[in-house]
C-alpha cells in the first residue's frame, strides 16, 4: 500500500515509476528495461532483519554502477550501526517526508550533479519501488 502511494506521488510529479513486489520481480524488471528508458533511482524499503535487501542493492548496483539507491527504514539506528549494510545514496526514516523525498530525488537526478564516488558515498527520472520479500511471500 505504501509502495502504491509513493508511486502515485511520483507519477503525479511526472516521474515514470516501475513498481515491484519483491526482490526477484525488481531484478527482473530492472534488467529488462529498454536501453532508452533505464531506471535511474531505486527506492528500497529496508528491513534490517532481512539481509536480502542488502543483496538486492549489491545486485542492482552490479548491473548499473551509476544507479542511485535510496533506502527507507523505520529503524534508522539499526541500519546505521550495521557495518555490512550496502552503500546508499540516501537513507530516509519512516514515515517518509514526501517533500524531503522529492527534493532528494531531484538532487539525485539533477543533470548538473557530478558522478558519485560509491566507495566514499554513505547516506547522503525513473524510480523502482519495491519491498524486500517477507516470510509470507517466500
């Protein structure tokens, strides 16, 4: 439901949204995007108890090293204290502040932004929105 609401807000803001229910669907959709319509930013619902979220980030970035990843979590302190957490371009705490999200996405997709250095980045057009799988969906 949150994924659908965020997707609607982004579509109203003239963004193209590709939504996926889980990691497998997200990876399939991401890798099948036409070359002239790549996904630029992934919004990922992080679940610190579900390591597949980290695996998903690693796999998506392996497919596109320039991909921007925004993590969303209700447990900010758990993510920040996890030394094995992947590098993210932004980390947002739930409930999501929509104005801050839109500003963050605008900054990440700005044509004037210099390429990010993923080895140093830590929490600082098209969006893929998905949640990691829950035990019930596996």
